[in-house]
C-alpha cells in the first residue's frame, strides 16, 4: 500500500522536506530525526512515512522497520540506558498525531551528566 499523507500534519511536512529536520535515517517507509525539544542529548523520533495518529492506524507493512531503526539509533548514541516510548492519545501524553517512537538516551553517570 502506498504511504498515506496528511497535508496538515507537521511530521508529514517533515518527511516531505517542507519543514527542516536533523535527519538520522531515511528509507522508503521510515524516517528518523532529532526531537526539537530533547529530553536528553540525542533524543530522536522514528516515524512511519504512512500518516496515522495511533499505532493501530498504521498498516503492519509500514511498521516493520520502526523498532529496528530505534535500536540502531539507540546503539549509535552509545547510551547503555535509554527509553523507547510511543504514546497514543492525549491521555497518554501524545501531542503530535502522527505515530512516532521516541528514543531517549539516559546520560552516562560516569561522565557526571546524570
Ligand atoms: P508526543 O508527546 O506526541 O509523544 O511527542 C511529540 C514530540 O515531537 C515532542 O517530543 C516534540 O518535541 C516533538 N516535535 C514537535 N514538533 C516538532 C518539530 O517540528 N520538529 C521536531 N524535530 N520535533 C518536533
Ligand atoms: Zn502525518
């Protein structure tokens, strides 16, 4: 199935290059970039190129790369500890209605950043 897009969606605009982003990964079905308001250094977002607000809105074929890419990014940060988060709905703290996985590295306490 071809990717569905929404002209009013901020993340669809990022995928289309209409809004700039710091790109980390880009393939046929998946895009990853740095979060504009990072919780920690290296906080990234991994999104399907198919528009949908919640996880259950996205066809399986557009979901398959999301966790492997989140894993690659987590490894690339070098963080031993990190969160992978995915929120669905306002009650669950979702602000942007295009599915995204957060990759949030936890600072290394040995470097005195924790
Ligand atoms: P949510 O609360 O929906 O799970 O998280 C949305 C995330 O998207 C937030 O961490 C926020 O900082 C990020 N975000 C919102 N707008 C933009 C944007 O225009 N560019 C980037 N890079 N991140 C954004
Ligand atoms: Zn979208």
